[in-house]
C-alpha cells in the first residue's frame, strides 16, 4: 500500500513538471523593451553632422545640440535650419562670421581650410534637421581628480585643439595664406621660446590670434568660453609636449 502511494506521488510530480515545462516552452514572456535593445533610426548624413558638430567643438560654443547658453555672444542654433539654406550655412562655416579683438567676446572662426566639403554638408544637414539627439554624439568627458595634465588632455580633444594643432601639438594643418603656410605646432623649441611662461600660453588661448580673413584660419577666442581652471589644465597638458 505504501509503495503504491509513493508511485502515485512520483507520477503526479512528473505530470506537474511536464505541464510546467510545456507551458513555459510555449509561452512568450511579456516585458518592457530596454533602452539598449531599442534602435534609434537616424539619417546617416544627419548623424555624421552630429558627430562633426562635437568633433570640431561647435557644441562648446553653441551648446549641446546647439541649444546655446554658453556665452551671450554665441547664438543658439535651434531654429536656424528653418531660416538659412544649406548653402548659406556652408558659407558661414567656411568663411566665419565677423571677427573680434575683444578676448572675452567669441566670434565664429573660419573653418574652410580645416573642415572638408563633405563635413560642411553634414553639419548643414544636422542643423537643418533641427540638431536632434544622436547616440554617442556627445563631448568627451573631462576626468576629475586625476590632475591637471589628464584633464587638459581631455580638454585638448573636447575643445577641438587637436583638429588644428594636431595630436601632441605637432601641428601640420595647412593654412596657405599664413606666413608659415600651416597652423603652428604647440611643441618644439620655437613655441617654447615664444611662449616661455604659463601666463603667455594662457593669454594666446584666451585672446586668440586674429591675423586675417577667409580663407586664412585664425585662432579663435576662448576667453569667453573656457574657465580659468580649464585654461590652467590646458597649459599643464601643453607643457608635456615634446
């Protein structure tokens, strides 16, 4: 009798296990879609423009996604795409928009000798699309609490210094109408001889170097954009160059 009961229990347990397994295998689990599994569909040209916008530090002056708020002298770009044609935007990017001798008042610099025709078109497409949010098109974060050199290295990339002065300040970017025919390096004996103090390096970053009009490339003003701490950090990094 006991043996019969035991066999009955085993049979019931087996039947329940089969039913649970069968139900589970044939049931679709309903859950919320995670952010990582969702796919953001963006026009490739607009997406490229968003990344160029960050790469060339447009966001550092015009604000993230062109929303402004960085300096009263730099306008927001939201709505500009409905007011200007792609050709008009390209003209402003290539040739700049005015100059200023006041180091606290940033101006739109000349980018035609640095940014390619294709990149200019992508920037115009991004602006005309309303500067949408694009995954990973965000400025490089600046490490905190790791010393001025580390922070300065991130600023050098985030603020686009690397686009003109090259990696490790080696220079080499063409500037045909300038005296040296190229944007000067931030490394080497000539630079160290002319900018032999921290104060001199800070001042050229703060005030820029307005030496002509398009298509010549001029050093833009950063005095109204960068803080004193950021200037110190950039100088600390530049002083590590060869």
